[in-house]
C-alpha cells in the first residue's frame, strides 16, 4: 500500500479508550548462569534447563517424554542427572539451571537409573517401531529379559476396564506387559497401545499445548494407567477431529498413520525407499509446511517440521490426511 | 473452551444428582434451559469463570457416586457440560480413585480391609464370607481394600450406601452380622464414643498426662462448650493477640516438625508462606491418612474435632490465609461428619468466618473428601486432587510454600501437626521445645496395632523406647515372642526383636536405618507369615502408584513379581540374584522417582530381607511356629 490509510469522514467514531491496553512488562534480561557439568564450566541463559546445559557441552542425554515445544511433564526419568546437594537424581529436562550447580551426568548412579528406566520400558512395552529407544537400551546395557518371559497379550479392552486399587496377584514367572490388540477404529490412524510408554505427549498435543480438542487423557492408575478416550469409546465416538498431531509427537509409533500400519502389516513399509519432500499445504491460506513421505510414488504419510514457526509440527485433518486425492490422481 | 460431549442424555435423576452439588445451571452453555431473553448470546458463565470451576469435579463425582453407587455415563456427560471439563478428562479423573465405580455398579458397596493388620485378624476370612454371601448380588458389591485406618479394631470394613442421602459407616471388629446391619438404611453403628475410649488406652489415666489425646473419648465431640471448658480456644485468642509474626516465633521455638512423615520444621514452613509476596494464600490440612497402620488422625478427628479446627484457624491467622481446605480420606465417614459439625459450630460462635472474635482476621474451612487413593496424601498430589485433576504428584521444586494449591503459597500440615499448635500457644513454644530429646521435641502420637494386648493411639513425650511402648500396650498376647515390628507403615521399615531398645525419636530410628514415619508401630508375633505381609505390601505399592513416572509405575510391578517368585519358590536364578535385582529396582525407585511413594516403595521389603534373608518370603519360618 502506498497511500497512507485515512479514515473516511462518515465512519462512526468510537469513544477513545479510557486506558491503554497494558503491555506485557518488559523483562529485565537476567545475567547468564554459570554452572558445572561433568567438571566442565558451562554458561547458559537464565531460564535454561540442565538439559540445555548438557546440550551446550555436547553431552548426549536420553529423553523419552521431553518435547521441545511442550511444557516438560518429566515423567519418564530417562534424562536424570546427579545434582550436588540433592538427595535424589533430578530430571534434567525440567530442572532449571541455577548458578553454581554441580551436575554429573556420567556417574554410576545416573547410569544405573537410566539403564533401569530403559529396561523397565523395554520389558513392558513393544519398542519394535522405536529405533531410537532400542539404541538407547543398547547404549546403557539394558537387559529386559531378566524379568522373565513376557506375558501373553491382554484381550481387547481388558486393560481399558481395569479398576484402580485392585489387581490380580501375579505369579511373577512372566513379566507383565501392556500388550494388547491394536485399536483400528477409523480409516485414518491406528492406536497400538502395546507400544505406549505413557510419555503424555499425545495428551499434551491434543490438549492445551497444541490442538485444544482434549479427546484423550490418561486414565487408570499405576501399571494400569493408559491413554483413553472417555469411557474408552472408539475415536469415532470421541471428540477427536483427526488432526493427527498426537501421531506427530508419539515417540514409539504407538500412534501411526493407517497407511503406514497397513504397509507394515503387509511387509511393504520400507523407509530406505522413501523420499521426504517439503511443500506448502494448498487447502487454506495459512500455508502450513508439509513433509510428504513418499514411497514408490505414493504419499505414505505426512508430517510437519516441529521447528517451523507456522506449524510447530501441527497440522489439521486436511493437511495431515488429505493426500488420498493426490495418490488417486 | 469449547468442548465436545457425546455422552448419552442424562436422566432426570442424573441431572438432579449433579445439580444437588452444583446448583441449577445458570446458562444454556452449561446444560441449562436456553433463555435468550435472560442470557442473550453471551454465556453467563464462560471462559475463565467456567474454567475456575474445575475444583468442583471431585465433589460432583462424589455426588453422583453417592446417589447411584456408580458413575452412569449420562451423569458424567452432564457434569462435563456443567463444569466445561472435557469428557476424556472426567474419565481420567474418575478412574484414578478406587471408591468410584465405573460400569453398572451396585448401589451398596462393602470395602473389606485385607491389609497387613487385618489379614492376621480375620480380615481375609471376612472378605471370603462376604464375597460368598453377596456373590451375584445386584445390590451389594464387595471389594478388598487397603488399610481402612481402623487397625486398632481389626478386622475392618467400610459400608457405603447410595441413595438420595448417601450414608457411610466404618466398622471395627467387623463381622458378617455387623456388616449386614450396617447395610440397612439409616443405621449408623459407628456413632457414639464408647469405642473411642478403647482407641486411646491411656485415656482417663491422670498419670499418663495426656495433652493431645486428653479429650478423646472423654469430651462430647459435638460440644463446643465442652471443648472450651477444657482449655479450647484460649490458644486462638492468644494467637490473635500476638499477631502472625509472634505466633510463628512460638511455633518455631517449640521445635515442632511435621508429623505427616517428612518431619519438616513447621515454623519454617509457615514463615515462608507468611513472607510470600502473593497475598492469596491457603492452609491445607492433610487428613488423607492412608499409610497402612496409621489411624491417629482419624481418632483425633472423631474424638476431638475442635482441636483441629482451632489449629487450622491459628495457622490461617499466622500466615494470613483466609481459606483453609481440610482434605479427609473418603474412607472416614464419621470423621467427615464430626469435622463438619465442629466447623459449623465454630462458625456460629464466630470462631470461624469473617472477623473472627471481632478481630481483623477472617478464615473459612471447607472439607474435601478423598475418593480412595493413598497417593493423594502426598502434598502436591493432594493439591491436584482438590483442583479437579488426577492425583499425580508434581515435580518439586517449586515447593508448596511458593506454588501450592491453585498455584498460591500454601501451608500444608498433617492433622497431628495442627493439633499441636493450640498446645504450643497455650503452654508456650519454649516450654514445649524443652520436652523430648535433642532432635525430637514435644509429644508424639503412636499408632500401635498388630499383636499387642491393647492396640490404640498412644501419646508420649519423645524419648520412649520401642520396648517400653510395646509393654505399655500390654505386650504380646499369650506371651508369644515378637518376630518383627513394622515402624512407619508400609513406607517404613521392619525392625527385629534385637532392636527393641531403639528410642522412638526421629534421630533414634534414623540411626538404625528405620523411620518414625507417621508413627506406626505394628507388632508381629512369631505365628505371622511375614512373607505374606511382604506380599501385601508389594501389592499395596503396585496398586497405589499413580503411574506417572516409569521407575515407580514399572518398578512397583516388577518388585511385586519378584516377591511372588520368591514366595512360590521359583526365583529367576538364585535367591541372591533376586535380592541383587531387588536392590537395583529399589535404587532406581529411590533415585529417579518423582515422589515419596516411589522413594520408599522398596524400603519395608528390603529391611525385612536384610533382617531375615530372602527365605523370609517363603513363609516356612512362621509355619513352624504355628500352634
Ligand atoms: C505417598 C505419600 C503419602 C503421604 N500421605 C500422607 C498422609 O496421609 N498424611 C499426611 O499428613 N502426610 C502424608 N504425606 C506427607 C505429605 O506429603 C506432607 O509431607 C505432609 O502433609 C506435610 O505435613 P507436615 O509437615 O505437617 O508433616 C505423604 C507423603 C507421601 C510421599
Ligand atoms: S488426532 Fe488430533 S484430535 Fe484426535 S486424538 Fe489426536 S491430537 Fe486429538
Ligand atoms: S501413545 Fe505415544 S505419545 Fe501417547 S503416551 Fe503413548 S507413547 Fe506417548
Ligand atoms: S513415584 Fe510413583 S506415585 Fe510418585 S509420581 Fe512417580 S509413579 Fe506417581
Ligand atoms: S525426558 Fe526428562 S523426564 Fe522424560
Ligand atoms: S484397617 Fe486393616 S490394616 Fe489398617
């Protein structure tokens, strides 16, 4: 626009606002924080976490429930580090760095806890589609087989109907698992809670961290805790709008495109044959970035980069699932 | 927030049950009738206001459970609309508590304690008989229950009757007969005070010099006059005269530390809240008492409810809080009735409410009822439970004194801590601080149960030894030898017959690797199969873990499997391999769990194995001693 905007004479003039809309107070930039990680001095900006401090020193830390775009729920405890003066280990993903902290990431205590957490996950959850977690298990020497043979899968719906406060006393000869049949209740995506590590990320994505639909929540208690719709109804009877944002954040493949699930079942899924192409979604004016995963000239799934400002990895049903039209061209 | 509720239409009764808690709906947006004239097109209750009602979720779920004996989907859908809470989250909260029944529950429920004190005293047999009697019943459902906090009168049962006026009563020395009676409408066999006298065996004995328990069983718990005639409310007056700062100094001078298990200095906690920049503050009393073997808080609330009201009010005055929440476990119907009675009487007498006793101070107390979850005794889980979220503990820091209930600075104290407060202000902080030992000041309540002649709550100035306490409780019946004593509850540790001279102080128990915890002293004679007890403790933690963090969710499960393997004599590898594995499981739970439940989940087990070796689990020892 070249001409400066001028108000036409005949327009209604609203009375002047009595007060200005208060602006957010300008935060005084606090000085950076100096701490020590594994004997090395680190400087991080105020508000940074211990995980940030580790990253700054190139220290690789396993994380399962952490997502850079979400408020940390710090439930998996795979990222724990030893903090001088703290009785217990602390989760690095959520613990804010403070001046003078002495942090250890490679002590026996840290290694044991991380190994045990990974072992607990691997012995109770199917990690077959979570290569990163498998690699971590190897790295920390987790040996999930030492809890006995895995128990057989539970019948469909059995885990969904468990009541808090009661359980069958196990014999201990088999290791209890969350194994159960995959839930296929719609044509867009499947939920295989045999693979769920209960990282809470899908609940966050569906809730106020991204989608604000609140179709799923954690239900039950203890080892019977699970992700569930209300009364465990099928997704089609829930509030789900099929944005697929939960799929985008699931670290284990428990939530999966039906297209991917079907191809894996048929044995045709082959990531080495896949190409990823970024494009802009054409459905509306927002212009979300789509990453099309293409195998043999067919779109097999759609994601969006988590570090792009427009989407933060989130899409709507059209961008996420509206690719059949292209496949059918 | 625009939520989508697909559930079935509520019936008239379901609507009524929800409206009975929430009042009639004011807006078509929350399930009321559409009245464009009144409401226009803007919700009368929208946005922030609707979200601010979230804390009403737990009371409303109780209302529905009380009315029907279970949670019908129509009622849940209606309450989702009324409170603007997504149905999936309502489901998530409802399935967190074991007193809520999900599908097609019966109108009446009997919860029979099969926990560590009751299972040796007929609890298991009672459970079996009641199961048989009501098998296939459409009106009565029988559930096994963790400790009901009635261990001094084992075996215990809790009867909950649904209906327009829901009624509950807890039964000590329960039998099929007394449970049958309690299932009749309008019977309250738990009323009265006779058995309170037996719950405090020292009561009425001038030599015992009781201060905390003096009134229990000897004053009418419904009478404010009785309370005042026995020294009540002198302390509140003094606190009001002293003002906040000096009141807190008195508490600090007394050396009082929390009696809920963590032993944190009470004065320091109060001081931090009093100095907080945020002027909206809360006082919360933690009366969720669910640690197996603990029943002192219940006895105090049933026998001397005004003392707790006074203690909470002083806390409110001291830290400048206007509102207090009293969170009582749902298994304590009588304590809830008596506390509500005391709060109402105090209100009428201007000892609560606006401008207390004509001063500038205002303080209100609201009771919140738990719904069956040990973890809600953890302070931050308790906040979440009040706020209408799942009772999952929060990561600390931040601590409650900074970000507590509704994210505001909060004092949270145990019942026993708070009833010490009037005493401190009456007798003076330094006087109380002069009692006891170097590291443990004042008086302590002990919950003595198991194989002793006179189980009950005992009060002593710190310093008594375990052996003396057991002697005071009449010793072990039939002169049988002590096999072990559980100190501090399921989260505590076992001590052996060789350690009976341990002084029951914080420092004394710590020195032998045990803990006072909540004051549990549970005695096991040589006929008890401790392996069975350990199995129950492992099952308890498996049931009560909130499930949020991996170390505890899976760790408590793996730990129970391990215990059962050893019990069945089928270890993976050798018994030594299994104890090494248990050590590792214990270590990750202690080191990496979020909260105290995980931190202590292996403590009792490991202490028993250390004392007796892994062979204790197979139960051979006790068989030999059985008569
Ligand atoms: C699993 C767990 C259960 C707890 N249960 C109780 C309880 O029932 N009552 C209680 O007063 N404190 C309980 N606590 C301790 C509280 O978290 C908290 O420390 C206490 O209420 C503080 O009050 P105090 O300072 O007066 O002891 C529990 C802690 C944990 C970890
Ligand atoms: S697809 Fe979207 S709306 Fe449906 S559960 Fe996942 S995040 Fe929620
Ligand atoms: S389904 Fe996936 S994202 Fe959701 S909790 Fe389980 S593992 Fe995490
Ligand atoms: S330690 Fe156990 S109870 Fe505590 S937060 Fe973790 S899972 Fe929940
Ligand atoms: S990544 Fe930190 S606790 Fe899960
Ligand atoms: S009431 Fe049964 S163990 Fe406490």
